[in-house]
């Protein structure tokens, strides 16, 4: 990483009195990986963190809590012009501070069943599948199907297992935006088709790979896309989704008592009956068009849900490579005693509180 600002001896001395910093790259100019080494919060109370937590981009990314750390992976991109990153990975111990890891696929191991880069992906931890504990479901820019891959570590490298589900198989002209999540030893894949969002049970096997288990269930209509599902408890389940809003997008949510739905808004109207859910994250003046909720985590006090998503910084929609510039943002949102979020928050840069504990 170039243009690294060296920390003075005085700062080092001060840093010894503060919590350990992190190695996250912060793009100062919005044109690529040219960065400074962000050494962590200097907030004396250590209650805040700084958004975006990673830039320049984690486009169409995914986030997973693994056995010992959090890992985020991006769609294939070029942070620096001409240097292709095939699903670059980041690691963190706290969701707030991120360090660059390897690429999710090696150049020789990337999916080749269609032309084009990996342009959407989702990863989760399948603890019970010995020898293949992390599974990725992804799409390729030149394909019309969802592929599968597996690895022994969240950051990879992943072994591609080819196509799993095609648009034709679900009687759709397109299939996109997979979201994979694990409930104990039950595995679920969500995806968007022409007429809405579906959830499909999967069977995973180290040798035989991924296969469909039963039939798909429709859980949302055509107004929602890019979903993720968050479980607070066995009967408190939240669906978060990207919803187009005017010339941009926002993130909305709904609740259910079972993973397969029905997901309803506060009025009790289902997402399959025309509801687009309740507002959750809206555009701000600097961070606009929140989209792609990747994963959500409840803090230890069970007062806030920390949602990871992409947004676009005003005036910095692209990197100098021509690829989209979509930083990783983490927003804490208060959860009320009635199980609904207490407010619709605004995506924003700068110091954000509370920290994730």
C-alpha cells in the first residue's frame, strides 16, 4: 500500500495508552487504493467508530462471522487500475477495524462456467460440513445462474463447484443476488427471480457439493431485492432488503416467526401481498443509495442491531479503474422492546456510536 503516513514516536507513545489500532485502507481521493494506514480511533472513551469502515469499495459484498473472526469479501474488482482482485477478502475481530487478506479465488481457480467477473456473492459458515465449512453462492456477470464454491477458511481460497441453479430451472428470465445463511445444520439460499424473492433449502456435502432440498418458497414481491435474513431468536426473524426509491435506493425490513415467512410489516401486510416493508436506512447527504444489506449482528446488550451494507459517496461513484466505488458501512440501529426498530437511520460518514460489543 502506497502513500503510507508514518506515525511519529509521540503518536506511538500515545497509542500505547489506547486500544490497538487496525490496518484498514481508507481511500482519501476516491480514485482507488491510494491510502493512508488508519490506526484506529483516538476517541478517549473508545465508544465510537468511523464510517465507512472500509474503502474504497466492497461492491456487492458479503460478510460472515467465522469460527474466530469476521470476514468480508467483495465482488471481483480493481481497486487499482489494471490490477484484478478476484473477490478480495478482509478480516476483522470487531466489525469496525478491517485488514486486507487474500483474494477469495486464485487466478487459476476462479469460476469459468460463464464469461465475466463474480458480480454478487454470499458466504456463511456451515460448521457441520467437515472439510468444507465455508460455502459461497455467487453469480457471474456473463451468466444467468447461481454457482457454488467451498473452502476451509472464510477468506478462501474457494474451490469452485460450478452451477447450482439456473434462471431457466426456476422459470425466470433472470436469477440474481444470492443470500446464503445457516441455521444450526439447516442451509438456506435466497435469490431474486422475475416475480420476486425466493428461499430454497439446500443440502451440502463435502464430496457431492450443494444440491436443492425440497421446493422454493416465495417470501417477497418484485419491489425488494438484495435481501439478507437476521435471526434474533427462533421466532424473531428479520428480512432486510434493498428497495428502489426515486432515483436511488434505501434499505427496508419486515419480520417473521419462521425463516420461510410470511414476512410482514407493522400493519401485518406480507411482503408477498404488496408490502415493501418498513424504512430502515435512508440516503444521507454524503453517503447515498444504501443497498445490499450483507449481514446483521445483535450486540451483547441486545439493544442494537449492526447492519453491514454498501453505499455510494456523493461525487465518488467510481474508482479510477472504472469499477464502482461502494464502501463498506456499518450502522447500529436500536431495537425496541416490541421487536421493531425504533427509527429509520440515515447513512452517514464520520464518527458513529455505539461501537459493536
